[in-house]
């Protein structure tokens, strides 16, 4: 089984109690950057940020994001428009082996893994230029930051004291859907993120800018 220790721990891991319910909220925007190029140091107030161009900048302040927005190298972060709706992160069914057949002993079902979760969202009324730019993302190896309806930036805090985007794959924008009268033209964006993204996420509440509309 994946992510399992061998030998096992001497006792079951204590389940962390929840004092408050935790909600992601509605994801309304996403930022993209090439994988491994931007890491925010949340332990020492940005002193060890990557890249060096944002040293000392906090992820919650706009200064560092402005630097990354105008970068002309691998550290550039891009900021697509707000999504229009239908935003979901959908887990897939478990991959298993066997089950009531002769492929396993006693017909047991063996858990193998959970495949990546699929993100999907709709853009409305994109210009041809924006559509073209978004379609180029499928050729890139990317990380994604989510921004929810409260303006929190949501990312990967799997390494203690750091914050980065979630690794994502197959960032694809479908062709324009035109249904005519009383509808808006739309494009659906989809991509995959690791099934365990929900074990490492962290929210960063911005201080001096609106992460939805302020950059």
C-alpha cells in the first residue's frame, strides 16, 4: 500500500482533534507558476524566499507578487481572470486490484492508490487573446495557488515553514462553448492535483491587497 510505513509504528497514530470546522470555500481564482521556482519562507518572514528577488517579502503582502508578476524568467507568476462558476475539485475512485475473482487470494479487494483529483472551472466571455494565452499552459510543468471567496491564498505547506503552489498537471482549456441566445460563451479549464493535496493545504490571508481583484 502507498504511503505506509514498514515496519508499522508501535501504536496507531493519534487522530488530531478538530476544534473548528475547516472549509476551503469557493475557489474563484488561480495563480500559476513553473514548478519549484517560487517558495515563500513563512518561518523567518521571507528571509529565505525563493527566488532571491523576493527576499524579505511576505506572501500576504503585494510587493513580492508584483515582482513575480513582471519577472521575465522561470519565476514569473501569471494571474488569469476570475472564474465564472462551476468550480470543483473532484476526487477519483480508488484504484484497486481484485475483488470477488480469482486474481487475489480468497477474492479479496486490495487497495492500490487514489489517483489525482481533478480541478474544473468555467471562464465566461474570454477574449481571443486571453484564450490563446491560457491554452499555452498545457505545455508547462506548473504549480497552482487557489484564491477563495474570502480572498485567502491557498497553497502547499507540506514543508514546515514554507508555502508554495500545489503541483498540477495537464492544465488544459477547452474550446469555446457557444449556446446562443440567453447564454454566455464559456471555456472549461481542467487540471489534476495530487490526491493528498488536502493534507498539506494552508490559507494565507492577505494584508494589503485583495488577492481576487488586486493583482
